């Protein structure tokens, strides 16, 4: 049944992470024990491992098991969810790693993504680059039968994308510009196109990513860097002006931390446009807003952080075929090869989109 020990990657400090045999965690009455079946590698995991960003533990360091984008199977149910008949052994689930407390003033106001007591699995508490992981039962979501564990592990990034798209408020026929064709940006392309966007313009730097975007619903591809690309557009503002007959874009979402993209978003957006900043810039990056033209065009600038109450929609988006999560998972490694996966995610070797650890 459940063994006494498990294999886990324990992160100690930048570039020190060990594959160890550790005890399988005990659960409290309000928790579930989940056998991990798939866990995506996030850009933030790359940042933690190479010391580009501290953990959210009190010291900013380990020991901690990373991994926050995961799916798995329930193997043990705590007393409370068992009595409420909410979960059973064998349930296939995905987990919101951002485990808010539901009892602080911020949570009471519904801003659960900003909870002051939140525990984040894989960031401030043990995560899922391990055979087993513990979660509070209120942050666990059952997966529909035909949604694979791989797709289930993509629900976390997708839930964030869904929140970004909700903040964007796409109207029927709107021209939407998406900066950043990573796995999340490509999901955003799918979601906005299927929410009734008119023309979707995808801006990036690598043709292979742009072309996946085309398959996922982008109408126009702009490559801002590669002069040999058939989509090469050295002047994005001019190009978008041309594509919109001078109106510029109705909606712009920046799904990259690139400062240039954040700045360009202000220039390619039109009258009454909504601009959403989603990707994470550097800690000291500053965006300069051309104030008067932004006022004269009555623009709405918004930021988007995490995924409050968007998990059900994300699961439904995958289950209903709005987003082809499987297609975005380009590289898969077994748990013991996590380090290889991190390398691929960092160096972008072999054109990865989503890199994942998958357990048999
Ligand atoms: Zn992540
Ligand atoms: Zn709270």
C-alpha cells in the first residue's frame, strides 16, 4: 500500500538539489495524501534552482521539495473530507498550490490570490517533485475521466491564463495582441480566439512557437527578432497599425517578462483598449506610461496575478477542448531525470514549450 519512504528531489540552496529517500509525509485531518503522476516545470522552478529568485520560505532557501504544477491520485483521505464524502482513494485530481487561509481580511474580501497566510506548495511548503505530496482538501479539484494526468498538471498554468483572459475582457470581434508565445501565451491565444476575438496577433521571437500559435488560433504572427523569419516585423507598432487600419488593438496582453514588450503594449493599444500585464518582469523594471495619450484614448491598464477562482474554468477549458494542453507538453522526463528537464527548460534545447516530469 503506501510505503514508509519515497523518492523526492530536495532543494537545499541554488544548484544544490538532491534525489533522496525521505519519509512519506503524514496527513492532518483536513488534508489528502496524493500520489504524484505529473508535475510541470515552471519558469519559477528554473529561477529557484539557479538562484535567480528566493523561495518563499522564512530563509528564502530549502530544504524544500519544489514543483507546484501537478496532478495525481488520492491515496489517503483525512478525517474531515472523508466524513464529508468529498474525496475517495483513487480520485484523479489536480491541486491549486496557492493554499489560501480563507480567514484573513484579504481572503474575506475575496482576494484569495493575495492571502497573507497563504502556503504555496513547491514554493513555501513541500511540492510535487516527489512520489507523494500533501494538500489541504479545499484546494484539490477532481479531473474529468478523459483528462490525462499530463493535461491535469497543466491546469495550474492554465488557471493563471484564464484569470489573465478574464481581466482582458475580450469583446466579440476585438483585435487582440498577445505578446509572448510560451505555453501560457499560447493558451491565451486559444482562449481569446474561442471567446470571440476577431483578429488575434501573436508577437514573439521564435518561429516554432509562433507557428504553434497559428495552429491554436492566431491570425497574424510577428517575429520581432529574427530577420530571416517570414514573420519578421522589426517595427511592431507600424505593423499593427497596418493590420488594424490605424485603429490599433482593442485588447493587449503581455505574457512575457520582457520590458520591451511591456512598453510596446502601450503603443499598440487603441481607443478604450484594455492592457493586461501578466508576465513577470525584473524586480526593478519600470514601465513608462505615455500619460496624456493614454488618457485621451481612455485606456484601461491592468495587472494579473495568480488564479483566484479560475480552477473550474481551467479544467472545463481542457475537458471541453478549448485548450489543447497535451499539445503544449513537448518534453517529458521521469522523476529521476528532473535535472535534465530543468536544463531543457532553461536552455530551451529542442524547442520546448511545457517540460514535465511524468511518473509512470
Ligand atoms: Zn508556475
Ligand atoms: Zn487568507
